[in-house]
């Protein structure tokens, strides 16, 4: 893969990487026939962002399929995963002198090179090591969303000014040509030190607000803020697509056809019920839907620890008052696809028919208590050896 | 208990916002708001249980164009509550957006699962209807038995009262002197001299201000210049001046010989009172 980016678009690419850095820590770069995907996903797998830069964005673009090279690199595109911080440092300075940016792989696909050709024949080259060869893909469908909004980023930024920076989640409700934004508060206990904010916007304020079905959804604010700052920097409108089905993500897009388009997919919580139990239920179903939505497909070496990693609850507010959300019990009603979630198995124990379930569980956890091994006649030689003295007798505390 | 007030004056909203930010910066754990027919009084105690050391009373007529108030009982027609000034300040900062200032800010006492002070802000919008932003600030109501604790004390008449217009200069001087020593000596004379002094092992450092307008002094028949002085904790006054978000026009320092310093920050008609006790060397 080899591409040249003109100076005007270098700024856009820089802003895109800045936005991605606010969402995830690793950048997935996937060149394809028509352009390059820059993607990332956050640690909790609750937000996915992709920037697709098309051919017209570049001065010159050649994916590996065009190159007459050895059969190895022709077989697959040079995809990679790199550290976000390294890419961020390439675009950190203002770069007003940059005339062109070249992006290519070197060292047999093990290094990604950003070469900034600046004025006065200065050339800055950044070599970023490739962590892994891996793709990132998310399954979602924008077109089935029944609610759609299109607005200038300024409107949403203005509306979000009213919500403090420490408030992570926001709930938006659409009904009857109005949109109401509310900060999400735990309904179990009313937080005594947070302000509850409600902000109403009429549909006339938006460029377009199509409400197919009345919906109330809750999602994380941080990623939306990142995308809005990108949209404002590029002076582009933002469109949002969402539905009322519990667990369906909300998708925000910034389109600048034919040069590039950007999408972020945010996991949502359907907060229709207000009881803590149903919250934990919806969080579990959300987590399982997420797992089916976001599937990493490693192409070459798979890091086994990553795929078996237990996925923590997405978009869970990290407050201590939330024990119910961190480890929700798996109830039989969850029948969506679940990948590798560790479950508390209380399967029937055929050998012990007739024992009540509590006792069965106790026997599972505390087997020694039920053994007739407490009288001294049964102590073996090994037990008689004193391995450690009583700590009480030793030091005069 | 009922409370409903509507603010339409942008200046009043700004005053309230500045006051809330100032109190928030003082890092008071809790601030008390007392609402009565005539006044809204914010007061702050240093520690729970000790007396009020800081207060500011705003006239209801200046803040609200419409006001409905029904207090705890008919004779005690007041509402007292604890609230967090930081949350009030952040709620009130919504009263300005890119399109202009709010048309109106309505305050209401509500009970949404717990008592709240609700700020309903009408903002200008591109569309037909104004945008509404509603903030519910959680509060704690104070029972009537505790009301006397939160009343601001009667300040004895100071021996000398001096007006300081150059607040910035005095603040800079106090910050510098504070770095040298934790105790600050203030001396004011009836001829308009103000002296701020600290003493360390290295030496004595003093700054003299002259020709300050004297608001009030005790009459001395023999025409001698009367001088009042006291030692205070420099940190307290430095912190007070640092948290000032009021666009203070002038300071009034009332000195009571060896007992107390009464500082009043004035902006427009708003006076923020602060009492600092004298310390012994």
C-alpha cells in the first residue's frame, strides 16, 4: 500500500486520528481497493469508529493489489494495527508547512511509515511499528434505522454544553417532533451530588429530523463529543441513525463524499424500565448483542488471550454504586448469541440426585467440610507436620 | 412550602452566577440559601456547627420579576436549604448559548424523588419555540430548629473602615506577603493609611497604601490619628480574594482592634461579607 496525501487533507487526516484517539487506543489501518479504512474500537467494545478515505482524498493511491510484488504480499492487503499514541504524535504539531504526506509500509510490512514532506525541503519521517496484522469489522446496518436526524454540529455542541464534562451518558428521547436530551442517572438511588439536566430541542432546529418511531436511547457521550469536534473542524453536518429496539446501536455519520466519510457506532442501553433488575437485564442483553455485532477477525496470528477475553459491560458508568451492572447474572431469557461469557454453572449433578440445590452448591464450594476427616485418628503423617507456627504466640503484639 | 421565581434580567442572572462561582471556589462544603419575601441570603459556615462566616444577601426585587413564596409556616415565612454552589454555578452557565442570553430563568422548589431546586432556562433558538433547559439541583431542606445556626451574626461596628478600590494590587501584595509568612498584620489609620506587614526571621516586610478613603472611624476629640491593627491568617484572606469571581468594584475592610476583620466585596449592589478572626502571635 502506498499513498500520497495533499497538504489540505493532511489536516483532515490529523483531525480524524485525533478523533479516533479519543475513542480507542489502537488504530486499525485497512487499505482496500478504493481507499483506506482507519478504524478503532474502545476497550469495552461499546464504541466503534471508522473513517473511510476514498481514492479522491489522495493525490496518489495504490493498494498492494496493484503492485507487482512477490506472491506473499499480493495475496492479502497490508492491514495492520498500530498504537494510537504513535500516530497521534505524527500529527501533533500544527504542520502548516506540510506539502504532502506519504504513507506506506516498510520492512516487509512490519513498519508503517508516515513521511511528511514539508516546505524548504524538510522531510519528517515517522516509523510506527506494526503491532499485529488484524482486521476490525462491525456488523451493523444503518439503513434499517427508523429514526434519522441531520444537523449541523454546532447545534449538538451547543446542546451538549449544558451537560457537564463528567457526565458520561446521555439519554435522548424523540417523540412528536421534539428531541429531549437528558443526562443519565442511576434510577436505583438518586445521586445527591449530580444535577439532573433536561434539554429540549424542536425538530425545526435540525436540518432534518425524521421520527419513524418514538424512541428513548442511552449512550456514551465521550465518543459523540469527539465526532462533533471533528465535524465542526471540517464544517460538515452530522447525521444520526437509531431505532427503538433495545440494544440496537446508534450510528453517527459525517459524510464528505466523494473524499471521505466517517461513522461511529455507539452501543446503547434501552432505558425504558426504571428498576435495577431490568437494568441489569438490558445490560446483559446489550453486552451479548455487542458481542455479535463486533467480531474481530484476525487474519494471521491470533492472540488467543484477546479472543477469550471476558468482555466487560459496555458503557457502564464507573461509579461504585453500581454493583449490579458489573457482574449481572445470566438469566435464561437471554437467548441472543453469546460468545465466551463465563457463566456460573449450576448444572444438575447426576450423582447426587435428591440433594437440595443449596446443599449441592455448598458441596461444590466447601467439599472438605462435608468429609468425615476431623477426628485425629484420620490425620496422616503429612498433617502432623507443622508447617507454620501460630503467629499469635510469636511476636508480642 | 412553595417557591417560584422568574428572572428576566440578564444582569441579575450574571450576578447570581458570579456569586455561585465565588462561593464554589471557596470550597465550602455546604452553603445555605435562605429565601424570604425580601431577601435571598447565601451563607456559609467554616465548619459544620460553627457560626456563619460568610454571607451575601440579594434583594428579591432585583433578582426576580415574579416571585411566589410560601415558607415553612405563616410566621416564619422562609425556606432554608443546603445546596452546593458549584452545581448552581454550572446550572446557571447554561443561561448563555451561542445565540445569545436566556430569555428567562425560572427557579422552582420541586420534589422529584428528593427536594430539588429546579432551574428552567429558556434559551433563544433557530426554530420557532425557544429551547428549554431544565436543571434539577439536589438540595437538603433545613429543619426550623436549625435555622438560628445559619443566621448571619450581628457584626459589631468596626473601629475603622477603609475602602480599597485597587483590589488587584492589594491581592497581589497579600499573595506575595503570604509566601513569606503565614501571619499577616493589618493596620489602618483614620487618616487613610493602610499597612500590610509580615515578620519573618529574615526581616519585616511591609507595604503602605496611602490616601485610602475612610468610610468610618471613631471620633477622637483630640484630633489624633487613630490606628487599629490586628494579626490574621494570611491564607484566609488570600483564598477569599483568589475565589473572587464577582468583578469586585471595591473592598471594604472593617477592622475591630485585635478581634476581627470584616471584609466586604462589593459589586453593583451586591455585598459579600466575610469575617476573619484575629489570631494571636
